[in-house]
C-alpha cells in the first residue's frame, strides 16, 4: 500500500469514527431531550402509530384510544371531557397538536420514553403491536367533580393539594370545553372549533388554575405578609398597629380604606391577629411598609412566588415584583394589590405550606407510569420545595386562620364538626371593574388533609357586590368536604 493510500485510509477511519460518535451521541445521549423538544414534530407523529396508553384517575381511565378507520389508526376519546379538559388536554394527529397531560407525558403515553426501551424491545421481539404506557394521576375523581360542580357556570378555578405530599387532588378551570371535539380527525371541523374557543371572550382554553391572565390575590396575600412579620421575630400575632379609618399612601395622595369603610374594630390600635381575622387593609398596608418590600419578596419566594412549577403541566410563575418598590407600592402589596399577581396553584401552596408545619412541597399531578402488562415503570416521589417558616410560626398562622373561619371574615367555609383554617380575598383589577374573589384554606386544621384555593373572576356575576366569603368560600367548603368524606 502506498503512503498516500495509507494516509487516505487513516483520514477515512477518523471520519468514520467521528460520524459514529456523533450519531451515537445524538441517538443515545440526546435521544430523550430531542424527543421532548417541542419543535421536533416527528416525535409527535411517531406517537400516532401506536395505541396510546390511558390517562387514569381514581382507578378509571379518563382518556383512552380506540381503533379508527382512517389513516391515523387510533382515535382518542375522553370521559367527562369538560371536567377534565384542562388536565388531560387533547392530542390530534390531523393537526399535529397536543396539550395538557397528553403533551407533557407524550413519550410515556406513546411508549417512546427512555424508561420504556426494554418494554418496547420485548414487544418487537415477540411480535406484539406497539402500545404506550398508562399515566396514573394523583387527582381524585370525587374531589374533581365536587370542584367542577361547585364552580358551575362561573368564570373560576380551583386547586386542591394534599399538604404533606404536594399531590394535586383537584384542578378545575371554568369555562371549559369538550376535548373530544379537538381530538377528532376532521381537520377542518377541529380548526373551526379551536378558532371559536380561541376567540371566545371568556377564554375557555386558559387553564386559570395554573396560568392564564393572572389576578391580584387580594387579602389572601395577607398570609404571606403576616408570615414575614412573625418570622422576623419583631412581631407577634398580638403586636399592635395604628387603626385609622383611612390611610394615605406614603409620598402619595392616594388613600386606602378598609372594606368596612371604617376602622378595624373599635380601638385606636389593632393586633395583627385581629386585622387578619377581620381582613382589614390599612393595618396590613402599614405593616408592609414597616417590613419593606425585600422582606415581603423573600417571604413570598419561600412559598413559591416567582417560580414556575412543572407537575408535569407547567405553571405560570406568580409574581411579587423583583425590582425595588417604593413605600406606596409596598403598602399596596400588603393586601395583595398593586403589582402582585397569583395563580390559584400558588395561593394553595401558601395554605399547604402553613398546614404542613411550614414545609412547602413541590406540587405534582402524576403518581405512576404503568406498562401495558401492568408493571410499574416509574413512580413519582414527593419532594420538598422549601421550608418557608418554622413550625412555631406556622402554628401561629394556623391559629389565626382558624379564627378567620370561626369568628371572622371567612365564615362561608365553616364545616360542622371540623376546625377549618382559611382566608378570603376580594381584589380590585381596575377602576369600576368587577372584583376578583378568592378563598384559600385547609382542613382539618389540626390534621390537614387538603389545602384549597379558589378564584372567581368577573365578580362571580355580581360586579363589585360579591365577596370572597359569600362566593369563593362556599366553593372551597364543598371541595374540602369531598376530601374529608372519602
């Protein structure tokens, strides 16, 4: 062999090894990341060639695949589609689109996840048709139905969480839609339906439970402010604040009033505990200025504000402004107004953290992935997000929240024979606009089984006449009762 041939052989060998290494890196090391990439439509199209696994809640399938007589082989069908729409989402081979759990767990449902490699290989060797795995949700069908029925036709959302684990027990957003109409194989009909939903004024495609157009949390945010005050060691529940009937914001001509229009109780001062129980704005505006925006921001972030959570659905991060606020802006955040925005998921996490002795768990919606032969392929564990406050501070907040329900502004959540901890909120979105109504809480207070957050938009149809206590709290009550009666 000539010297030139040897050189050429060496070059070709090096090129071959480089090609082998690069393709191996792509197909093995980066395979799952590429498959999950939203721009990789091939992974989505490949998933239509197999019978997708079911999405299961409380032991029953709520999304299944049945044989189809068209080129896509399988048709996706949903049970109680409007109740589960914002959880399951839909998948449509005619359009190459997916949402919800169908999108977030596409690899598992289509059998293409890395953890399912050996199962898929076994089916190929034995000549069995390819099948996806089943996804078992943490959501409870009875709790989901209680939330769905309680909301009715309201523009609203509910999130229920198991405080000690972070498992989501219910997630409902209203108005909703029929996912079966978006999973159909008639592309023209599906496009028309989607366009109508996307153009609807009440935005049914929004999952208000974890995103959409977020709302100011109103007085539910007072829990975070009270938490920051107690955690600082400079205040206790019995610490007193000035109690005027009006409060001019610092360096501003804007005036803040309590919801009652008068003072917070009859005294010249009011304790933090009573201000929370009566849901008064002025004392918490004063307290917020005393604490400062840095302290409140730090406390809010301990509960999850400014963080997006993957459950595997991805939440919009709730907002406490990350830029410095002046005293007037800080005062407004003291009662959940100004630039503070939140999802029901985030407000539920605040209650759940307080209920769980100050430990905030990462929220999750999936318990297991189960193979077609019923073998457990993956189990999702409970994980801690943060220790927001000490157990002692959490206990003080629990006591204050119980007083809110038993003898305060949150009486609409009362459950006979059960100590309920709660906090209402009635938030302004703009001058003259209907209020946004909130409730958050948990039960039983001494052994929390569920933490709930409810948001009702558009004033619950009552403009500025409705309140969190009269509209949102009774919804939460029904959800908590559904958990306690399981």
